[in-house]
């Protein structure tokens, strides 16, 4: 089993320049300590999730790493010209020499939709489906003329004129283009199911293993409905995990100021209802201490390995665990130790612990 990072949190009073420097420092540590992936989210009007172009982060990270796979999670297609994005991602596929993965999403925040003048949820989902089909068609094109007329987007690829290479001379670095991921938040997510029909990477963002089990069920249903065999090693699971040398140190880090602020100012009051709470816990009862004690994976290496192994076995297994990156740029030492333990001790021990399951379908 592999372990990677998921970038979705930043404090709003961190300057964008300092935040970018921190993000690059964390990605260098991730490579140094043996982590496998880093995914960067995209929002436009959310100060606590301040990334408006994951491609820029990935282009920079690609120059500072050589092994780490890098992903967008996700490009919000209603807020892009999909033709321009298709070509930009092909260029990024070459810059990363095939280390790129991409996620496509509809967007969920009303303020982003207001900025771009779209209507949630129906219009955004229509635009998502139309735009991603167009992007896939561009990536599969080998220079032949292609005309598509849609509700929101039109495409008119001219015939390739050799030897001047006027026309669609671009090809992705990876045959067929980067692997595409579909993200799911809600129980039995319809987005996850639709991704299964296309053979996309399922990417689950949830706090409980009840949600995770439901995500795999609908993904597998979608895959089989399209004649595909689902493979659990494709499955990415995003979780809050904090590890330290002792349980006490890990709990202190999980409830320290940077992470506490992110939760108390943003996640708990504005997002907790959508994250999937265990039975018996109401949104108004959630505190940072409760999250750290009962819902996140927090503790020493022994504790974290045991809890993750239990969750892995309950869900039937996944391929890659993605751990949230947090904004600890002003007090980096404990977070660096967390990453070191995660990559050098938790990941290999967890892999050894669960290897008997050998998850496939």
C-alpha cells in the first residue's frame, strides 16, 4: 500500500508566497521520506483552501522532485475553457514526464459558482460531463479533423497540415493521456459510480469507514455495469492522519494552533455536515478534540498502524492513502517529523501488516 499527500488546507492570513514556499517544502520532504503522491486542489474564492491553479504547483513540484506522482484534485471544469485546459494538461504531462494524474470536478462552493456565473448543482454537473468528454476526445485525437457541438462548448480541430504541423500536433506524454480521478464526498456517491463506468481512479474523501465501504460498492457497481473489472489498487482514500513519536505528542500536534484554526474557523462551521459523521454524533457536537480522539487517525506509529490496518480490513483494502497537508509553515519541526514517521515507518509497516489481503476487486 502506498501513502501520499492531499493539499486542501491553508490559513487565510498566510501570504500566498509563504504558502507556496511551504507547499514546496512539504513536497520535497514527501519525496525524501518515501511518500508516493501529492494531489493539489483547486478553488477560487475560499481563503482557507487557497489554490486557484494546481497545474502551477505541479509544474513547480515537478522541478523539485523526480519520483513523486502529482495530481490535480480537482480541476473544476465549469470554470475552465476545456480546450485550453486539455492542452495545458498535455503540456504538464510532458513537464512531469508522465508523473501526472488529473481529477475533474463540478465545483460545490456557491461563491465559486457566483464568480463564474454558473448555477449549482445542475448546470455545473452538465458542464462537467460535457467538458470532460471533450478533453478525453482531444487527448485521443491523433491529428484527424474533429468537430463537436455541445450545449456549452464547441470543438473544431482542423486537419493536421504536415510538414508545418498546423493542427492538433500535441499528444500526451502518457499513452491516452494522464489517468483521470473522480472524487466523492457523499455516501454512495454518484460521481464515484460514474467514474467506475469509465475506469477512472476512485478518490474518496470521508471521515468514516462506513462512507468508504459505500464508495467502493458503488464504484464497483459502475465498473461492472460497463463490463470493467474494478481494481482496489486504483482506489485513493483521503484521511486526516497525524503521527508522532508518542500518542500524547500526536494528539498535541493534531490539536495545535494551525490545525485547530483550520477546523474551528472553516471545516467545522462550514463543511462538517458534508464530511460524513459517525452515527450518534451531531454536527453541533463536533470539536477539534473530538475529531482528533475519535474520527481522525492520531497517535504513535504503533497506534496509527493498528488503526489504519483495522480500517483497511473493514473496507476491503485500498491502493493509496492520501493524508492531508496542513499549514504549519510557522512551526515546521513537528510536522516534518510527522511526515518522516509516516513515510519511513507507518507506510512500510502498514504494507507488511495488510499484505495478506492482496485486494483486487
